[in-house]
């Protein structure tokens, strides 16, 4: 089984990104949505695991729901 492990627990403080760089928009979608979609489309990946800070858990779920990432 091949897993994709996405570490999205940063706060983005050095960059000044409120809530973390993973939530910054890139071409109209959060960076996390692009990352998840890329792994979802990879035939060699069987499962995706996102590591995030507890305070960003609901926000990560929102990205997954909003962009229909399963």
C-alpha cells in the first residue's frame, strides 16, 4: 500500500500567512486542495493522510468537502 503523507501543520508566521500557507489561494484554490487533488489523481497512491494542527482540523475538512476530494 502506497500512502501520501501531507504535512500541513504549519502556521505560516514567518511568511505572514494567517492560518498557514496550506490555505493560501493558488489559481483560485487553497494550496492544500491542489496537493490533495494531485495525490488523488496519482494511480500509485492508495490513501492520503493529512497531518495538521488541531486548530486547523475543521478548515482542512472544509477544503476536502468544498473541492470534492475523497
